C-alpha cells in the first residue's frame, strides 16, 4: 500500500506535464492555422511574402498598361 501512495505525486506530475504539453500543442496548431489563413488572405490581395521580403503585384494591369499610364503623367 505504501508503494502505491508514493507513486501518486509522480502520476500527478505526469498528468500536469501532459496537460501543459497538450495545451501548448493546441496553441501551436492555432497559430500555424492563423498564419496560413493570413497568408492566403494577403495573396488574394496580390501581396506575397518570401525570403527576400514582400512582393506587391498590380492587380488587373499589364506591364504595358502600367508604363502607358506613368508616361502619360510625365
């Protein structure tokens, strides 16, 4: 009986550590999912992130139309 009673603190410790590990893993999954949805939302607006930095595309204009509009301003 005394052997089982000495294992109770160990069982409680493993339960607490396991619970904290599960909670941390759930936070990791949530933040990863949130970042993925944010990236998709920005890509819909024609903004993409890569290793070099951020790339912003002009939606609905070709390079020739863009050059024509900037040359007209000059």
